[in-house]
C-alpha cells in the first residue's frame, strides 16, 4: 500500500471532501443516539451512556477540526485521537449496559467508529486506516469477551466477536481501499503527465531557442540598428557617438544579464498577466532549487493575490535565506503582502491556497493579522 495520502497527492480534492467528512461525523453521533434510545431498557448507568455519546461526539469534533484546511495536513496524532475517543465511547457504552447487554448486533459502537474512520479516508494513507481499524477491533473484541456471559444466544464466543468487529473492519478497509486506489491513480497520472511534459519540452526546445534569438534580434533592431544607420549616414564618428555606443552596449549587457539571472519567482512578479508585483530577496538563488510541487503551489498563491481585493498585490515581498552548505541546509522562506481586509476575510479568501501550501511545506506558519499577511516555511534544496 502507498504511504502517501489523497490529501498529499491532491490537496484540493481533499478539501472538497470536507462535507463528506462532516456528514460521517454527524451520522455516527445520530446513529449512536438513536440506538441508545431504542435500547434504553438495557441501560443501567445513564451517566455512562451519556459519556459514551459525548466521547463519540468529541471524536467527531476532532475529525472535523483536524480536516480543516487551516490545519492541513491531517496528522497521525489526529487519527490516534479519533481512535482513542472512539474506543472510550465503546467502553463507556459497554459500562452503561453492563450485565444487561443481551445482543451484540444492536450495539452502536462498531458501526459508529467505522463511520469516523471512513471520514479519515481522504486525509491519511491506507496503512494508517488499516491500523486504526485493527486497533478499534481489538478494543471491541475485549468488550465482547467481558460481556459474553450476558448474551442470550448460545453460540461460540467467536461468533459474537465476528459480529462486533465486522462493521468497523469493513468500513476501515473500505476507507483504506479508497485511499490506496485514489493515491495510486493520481500518482500514475502525475507520472504520465511528467513524461508527456518532458516530451513536449524536448519537442519545443528548438522553437524556444528561436524565440529567444528573435527577442535578441528585436532588441538590436530597436536600439543598435538605428544608431548604426545614423553613423553611416553622417559618415563620421564623433565623441558623442562613442559615448552613445558605450551607453547602448552597457544597457544591452545589463538587460540581457538581468533576464538570464531572473528566477522563476521574479518572472512571476514581473509578468503583467499575474497582476502581482513586489520584491524578491534571494541572494543564493534558492528559488531555482524548489521542486515542481513547491513552484506550483506558490505560483497559484501569488496569482490568487493578484486576483483578490483582500490584499494589495503590488506589495509582495519574498525572502529566501539558505544555509552555508547548499547541499545540507534547508532554505528559510518568508512571504508577506499588505492586507486590505479583515483577518477573517483574508483567511476565508485564501484558505484553499494556504491548505495546498501547508501540505507542500509541512512547517508553514501563517499570520494573517493586519497590516500584513505573512507566511513562513522552509524546504530542502533540490
């Protein structure tokens, strides 16, 4: 099974799954509540029954909050929290009906916890979901073994165990299958797209070279050719002509050097189509050592700045600072832009983009407090 999650390979797809996640959490609590009411005759400790529902609700809250784009990516600790609270809910539900639980099939814990694990599927690797399902099954098995004396049906205890753990195992494995299949398909698509992109790059390399050459010819025709024409027409080279030639030469040299040295970040800020501008401080040229995922996420965020009235897109400042050893040290990055709206408006407007950036740069820190929206993160040089 792949160790990557759907959220890692398709952050925006995981973001669109949040309604399903919230629905799973709500459905688990509603089902548990209805089941508790229907089996209320078996409850001998109402406080424990209420505590079980509260623990299950807390597990649902953890799931919904952890899947928020403002907290992406969803961590393994969040999975552990959901599983632990779900196990606590199962134990409290068993305590509530201790000695009076006559049938396993009407217990709500297995199915309710399984629904929560399905809600985790878009955010965690398949292995994590399998482990969560097995851990929950172990707890349910222990509960069945403790309660077996109260069951009315005279069958081997293994039958009760199977009935108790089947829902949570089935749902966790279903979530794991979705996570593994989705991630595998997206990774294959990315690999195919990368191959096609490389082939296209090879195919158009010659045309790009001709285009660059034509740009240089355009510069020469605009500045150099008229100067030469004037000199030829005059028939004599004056001191003023020498000085003008020196100035044109220096201007051409500085322009061509600047274009050659401009990083992709500087090109984004200089492109009128992005409608965003500012300053890039990158003494060590660290921008060129970002991965394709790094560049794509940051470019999308910068373009979003230019399309929004929540910030001032001409005030972008990007600072990249790398360690002394270019092979080992991480690059520390800081992006800031002046805000033109409230903190909540800025958060809401850029939440999808920040979710993607947070997944690509796993140590992202966001400070949206006016007057600046500030992002801090780091990455390994590639």
